[in-house]
C-alpha cells in the first residue's frame, strides 16, 4: 500500500455557517477547546451530562491492555432506561418517539410512554422465555416499531442483540445465528417492500432447519414472530410464538436493572476482506455516550422542536446508532419508514418529509445520486421547507451530489454534514459541526471534539497538509469496537497490526488532507488503483465522471494492464435525456476526454462502458470486485450479496 494518493481535483466552493443558525446551534466552539485540553475529562463530562448512570463511574479510560479498551468501567447503567423511562419520568411521556410510516400508507405515532410500556412488556416476555444477561438474541425484522422495541427490550435485560438485515439470505442468517450462538430469534411474517410483502419467517425456518444436531438447533430455543404482512407462515409448535399473543398480555411492570458499562450491548456483522463476516462487538456506556453526543451535536438536535429522519435500516450500524440509540437517548422525535424510496412512486421520501415536517434528514450518497438521476422536478413538487439540516453517510459524497443535496433538497441554505465513520467506530468520528464549521462540498472535514485521527504513510508518519495516505485513529474513543466476537486475534490483526508500534487503529480508508488540514475521504484503500506508478482513487475518478452533465452514476475499478500496471475502467449510467440525443460510443469518448481534462491524462479511463445498472449490495454499496472481474475478462465471482443478482449478467452482456 502506498502512502501517495495523487489527488488532483480542485474544489474551492465554501459555505460559511449562517449566523442565525450558529446563534441557536447546540454545538459551541468551546467543545473543541475543552476536548483538546483534557480528552478523557471531556468524554467523562459528556457522559455525565448526556446519560443517567445508576452507579456513577470514577474511572474513564482503561487502556492498560491495548487494543482492548474499557471506558467508564466501574460505572453501571441501563441502556434502555436511558432511551425510554427517564424521558417519561422527566415529563416527556407524551412526546412522539416514532412516527411510523408503513409502505402501504398505514401510519402510527408511538409516544415515549407507549414505547416504554411496550419494551417493559417485551422484557418480561423475554425473561420468561429464558433469555438472561449476556445471552444473544438474533433479530430479523422489517423497519417497524416492534424492531426498535425488540432491540431495547434485549438491551434492557442485559442480553446482546445481533440484528441481521432483512435483505440477507437464510444462509447468511444461519451463519450469523451460529457464530453468535443465539438463543432466541425475533422475526416477522414479512415486511412491505415495493408494494409486496417480502417474507422473513421462511428464511428463519430455513436457517434453523435441523442439520444433524449441529448448529443453531442446539442454541435457538424460541422464535418470536411479529405479524406485519398477514401472510401464511409455517408454524413449529413449541418453538414459534406470536408476538401479539404474549406481549400485550405481559405485565407492564418492569424495573430496569443496571449493568456494568462494559456489558456487551450488541454484535453487528460486517464484511471484511475475507469471506467470513466479522461480528463487531459494542458495549454499553461508552457506545451510548458517543452515540448520544454525536447525534446531539452533529445533527444540532433540539428535541422539543425537531423531527428527525435517518433513512438507514436497523440492520446496519447507522440504524443502530442513529435510529435507535442516539436519537432515543436524546429524547428525539423521529420518522421510521418501512419501505423503499420508489413506492408507490419516486417521490415517496419527499412525501414523508412533507407529511411529518421533517427538520433533520440523514441519508446516503447513493440515494442522493439516484434522486439526481430521476430529476429535481420530483422533490421540487413537494414542500420541503421544514428541512434545516442534511446529513450524508456511507461513502464519499462527490461534490456534485453534495451541491445538489444542498440546493435541491436543502433550498440552497441548509448545512450539509458529511459524516465519516464505520461499523467498527460505532459513532461518527469525522464531520463538520453545523453552526461552527465552514463546509466544503465533498469533504468530511474535521475530527469531532474528543476524537484524534491522522493521515499517515505506510510507516505511520503523518503526510501533513496537502498530502494523501491512510486514515488512522490515533487515540481510543468511547464507542470503539471492543473486539470481533469470538476472534480476538482477527481483531488485532485486522485493525491494529499495521501500525502496531504506534498503537494506531487502521481504518482501511485512503484520505487526503487539504491545505487547511481538512479530511477528504478517497474510498477504501482496496479501491485505490496504481496506474503507471501513480496512486489514483476510484472515488476521485467517479466524482469527475459524475460531474459531467451526461452522467447519472459511475463506478470505477483498476483492471490489470500490461503496460501501466493497472488501468482505469469506468462503468457509467447515462441520463436518459442524453442517450436519446447522442450515441453511447460518442459519449464514452467524451467522458474519457472529460476525466483527462478534469484530473489529468493519467486518470483518463482506458475503457468507459455504458451500462444500465451497477451491481450494488442491499445497503447500496457498489461491488467493485465484480466489475473488476468483467473489466479483466474473467468469469464473474460470487454475486449472492447483490440486491439484484441478475444485474451482472446484464452488465457482462452490455460490455461484450
Ligand atoms: O469506506 C468508508 C465508508 O464506509 C466504510 C464503513 O462502512 P460501514 O461499516 O458499512 O459503515 C457505514 C456507515 C457508517 C468506511 O470505512 N464511509 C462511511 N462514511 C463515509 C465513508 N466514506 C467516505 N465518506 C463518508 N462520510
């Protein structure tokens, strides 16, 4: 891996905070000073201010056995109490916690009092089913209030949840249930997606099929099933239990017991460089502290006025930290939407924003680029004037998408915060703070107060301003992963080995520091190409391609090339209006020249393939590995994690 990433794009647009916004902003510049003066003291202060500790902690960070951190270790708290009961006790029981919007159009407002009541009953049910402290519970659910209640009920009794995204197959579910040794599965008959009920229970049944006494049959005792889709399900007597048969009947008396700060809260599986997913382990006190702190400050949350909406599924870390734990710890009112952005028509998300007068909106660049492709007339036909803050997460946001987001969705005035973090970091690490930071389209910008990152070369030496290299986290942080479930060696190997002597966490991302020291993410380092000895970022070339008027979406890979080592190969989706007026071949040539002009001749793609779709995972990440197979003329590899597995044969045919 080289430290030199030649970043040749020039982006000089700047947006200073609006003084009126700044005057009212939650985050004040003093946060940076306080954190700089005493990092651990700062986190201790935040934790005491944001959370209710049943046993106050006296220790902050214990880093005596790196990389295994402990935060607030002698304190005890109940995570669910912090997300629910205390808001009710403070007189906010009538505040809406969740505005649930089902895809078919059904809706339901759930107050903090109601959600607390539901979680207490469910906690009693789980205890009765034999689930206790430290036991693992797998959740395989649609985006419905019961999913949020299930996570909190598991947390309330000191058990550990492992949410498996509802789009994963029975096989993926099985391997996750096995790895965690789950005792209980909570699922639903199905959830609404694109106008149909997408079944869930059959995958659970398949995952739990007897395999000769091995596997989950040995650990899973019960399956609790929520009715959402009203479709037929197979039923295994003695194992399967309807949620509606037990939860409403259960007692609503349940006193939350406090658990030590380092009690495991959840496992969340994420893919690494090998085929086997990693079970990322997060614990309670530190995680909740940073989730709450970042949610409050990055999104400028005023819980009494704001309506917040994060579009992530609870199957991903964003759904954990910014649908469940951060917002609820802060007493926020939020929208929970079940379905897809296109149902019954492409404007559905904007309808939801108009209906609930959403003020804070958090989504992913891939969605934003999808909306750009459909055209601005769709959002412009809705009233989006309630919006006052926009956030982005998941991948580098190219300046054009950032500008479109601000101008078309944010009426040219809302701050846009690009938030960099990972499943492993648990909470946002790098982001502008609204009201303080002058924002730059395409840059994630600065580490949050209390967070220490750097961009270094492969020896761990800082590249300095203007340089490119590898993003590292140089100091432990409260919501850091505590390990990989059942595999401490892999934890050390994957994240800490690279810069062992410095004690840095290696994030796996390439980044550049600009002349002001602001951070620009350049994609995973495995997505970095080496063309004629020059390091080039796929993200950078994609950004240039997308900046061309004709381009709707683009993915770039480095394909091996006899003369240049690697060559840039681009897969581009064009806007329909351009395809009607120009030949695909002409446009492909224009795009090659365009990238050459934007970045430099070295970045000019060897091939530009005009395609109709790109291979994406369910979470919207482009699977470049598959495109590399096509670009290098190989048979296409494993496509099982694609949202649409047929897409690769279409692309291969188009390229041929
Ligand atoms: O490459 C970075 C990218 O997503 C990776 C983490 O993925 P995941 O664990 O699935 O979590 C996604 C949601 C937090 C990172 O290593 N990434 C995430 N946010 C950004 C980003 N890349 C650039 N800019 C971001 N804002």
